[in-house]
């Protein structure tokens, strides 16, 4: 494969082949960054684990509402508005009243959005992002699952306009059951994908919520 000069490329960490940076799966060896192979070869156990985790997320976040938090469209274009009218009109694009109603396409295309929510918006949309990532990580070419894990890692999340305190405020808005569910989500990816970021995120904050101590 000859890299196109107008694209950004890297080498696959598994086979060394040329890999367009925003692809999830290498075109040469069909593996994603963590090593999972496409087409999906999920075991019955993995399907069971996904089903149980999705149900767990629904239980833990059942009563979460957005309140006055940012909507997904507002967070996606945060800081790009010059009038309150534009801000309110953008929020109207997201009429969902419960996070389980958020369409999958919004999550698939809004891979970077979790970094730009306020606390209420982040807590509202997080379970939707967790569920979608579990159900689609092997087959979608979206980088949403990687981005979700990234935003859950205190060693990676601090950007040019964010501080440790900003992320701690988001994490601490979750109750203990919700934090334990986030830990189980990260543990799933640590087990099945091999993504080093999942283990890093666990060690950076979430390990303390291990039910086994």
C-alpha cells in the first residue's frame, strides 16, 4: 500500500504496515490499536459480558438527568457561539430527556465530545457513550471507544484548557455504584482489547472502586 501524500499515516504496531491514522483497523492485518481483530470474533463469554455490563450501566445510571447541562451539540461546538440565541438553538438539536434515548449516530460521530461537557452534561452522556462503546468497539471505525477511555484517564486528560480539578469534579459527580461501573467498563477493555490506556485509566483513579477491595 502506498500512502497518499495528503493523508496522515502511521505504522501499525502489530504488522508494521502503513495505517491511516483515523482508521480503527489496520488495512493489512485487520487489527485495531489494541490488537482486536476484525471481522469480530467475539466469544460467547464476551457477548455475555457486554450484555451484563450494559444492564449494569442502565441500573447504575437509571435516574441520571441532564438538568441544565450542555447538550451533545453544544459540547461539540463549545466556545464557538457569539450569541445566547445560537447556543439555545443548538441545544434544541438534542431533545432527548434520558441518556438511553441518545441515537447511536450522535455518539459514533461525536467521539471527542466528552472532553467538552460541563459536569452535568458529562454525567448525563457518559452512560450512553459507555454502552455504545461496548456494543460497537469491534465493528465501527469510530474512535469513540478510545476517546471514552482517554477521558477516563487522569494521566491523559489534562489539556491546554483543562486542569486536574476539572476532571476530578466530573469523576466525583458519580456515586460509588457508578464509579464501580466505570471500573468494570475499563476492566472489560483491559481484558478484551489489550488497550494499554484502559489499564492506565484504572490505575489513575478507578481502581479504588474495586468491589473486592
